């Protein structure tokens, strides 16, 4: 039996393990030679941005120029809702990582122009433009993306002040069909059209059924479809109610019956 050498040296440890911290993250890095994006620690370790906003900024900076990064396009790409993505974009805009503006093309179409800044505060050259564009006033609503659904018709003006139930009716449409989940901006835009229906005597349940009936299988832009239906299916105003005849009265002189708004004398006795 061989003798045991208790004083023998142990096997040399890996230099990676020798240099690694005793706790926390350990980096196993491989140098990238293609398909990579340089991200500053000012973004990756930002103290005020949410984790969703940081991840969204990294994703946007990795995209090639010209890629659509609207709220709807990002919601189709990621599991987060449109509301959460919109809030993250506002975070990036507030901290200088994103600049968004609306411009009108020579064709008349209004588009949203987005600039991703990898270093907020640094001077960035203006992006090249193929056509001369005219700035659009901030109050102009952005257009709906092209779709196979019917184009939105002009929104009818309500006969009176906005109905308090119009916005609630639009917000509850998602209970009938989850695809009818509308953004607050779309609810504010469509509320006057719903108000016009209610002012013309339409029952709220009838309005809801009309908007939810026979929806297409590929419903990509529900707000455009609802705007179209509210405009083209608007019911006519109710006809005026017929005038009611005056009540019967008894003549105070001859006891004959006659019609008049107030008690008194019949026409024969008055003459």
C-alpha cells in the first residue's frame, strides 16, 4: 500500500476563480466581432429609468435606421402592454434618450419622426431628409397606420356638451372583445362621436352592440374601425314630438266642454 503524502501541494486553482469575487456576479465575457451594439453605462446603470425603459432603449439603439418603433409595433414585438411601452418611451424622452416630432410629408401624410440618442446632452447631427417637410402643430392628432379596414370618417359634432357616459361606454368595449382595448387618446377622440349618438336618442346598449358586431378577424386598428362605424352608421335625429291638444275645460257660464290651456269661458260665451 502506497504511503500517503499529506504534505503534497494541491492542484493549482483556475486564475478565473482566483480573481473572481467571493459573492455577486461573475462575468464570463467573450469579445464580439459582429452584430453588437455599444451601450454606455450611463444608460445600463441609470438610477432613475425603469428597467423596462432601459431595456427598450437598448433594443431601439440596436435596430437599423428606418425600423418602425411606434407603440403598436413595439407592443406586437414584446409582451408588455401599449400603456407600459408608452410610459417607458416617455421616460426615455424625458431623460434625453429619445426625441419624437411629427412632420408632414409632401404627400400630405403626417408621420412621427423618432431620433434615438446614445449619449444625451451631446450634439447630434440632424438626420438626413429625402424631402422638404413642413412641421406640424403639436395639437394635430397623429394618423392611424395604413390598414385594410375602412378609413375613418369625419367625427360628427355632438348636439350638446359631451355626454358623461360616452367615454365610459368606449372604455368598456374591451369587455365585449379584448381587441377593443383603446388608448386614452383614442377614447378622447371618439367620445364626441358617441355623444352625437346618445344625443339623438340612441340607447347606450344599442351603440355598444353596433360597435362590437361582426368585427373582422384581423383587427389591427380598432380605433379606426370604430370611428368609421360611428360616422357612417350615425342615426338620424329623432323627429319632434307631436303637439299635445289642450285639455278639456268646462265653461263657467254654459257648462259646455271646450279645449283650452286654462279654465274659463268657452269661445261662444266669451263673444
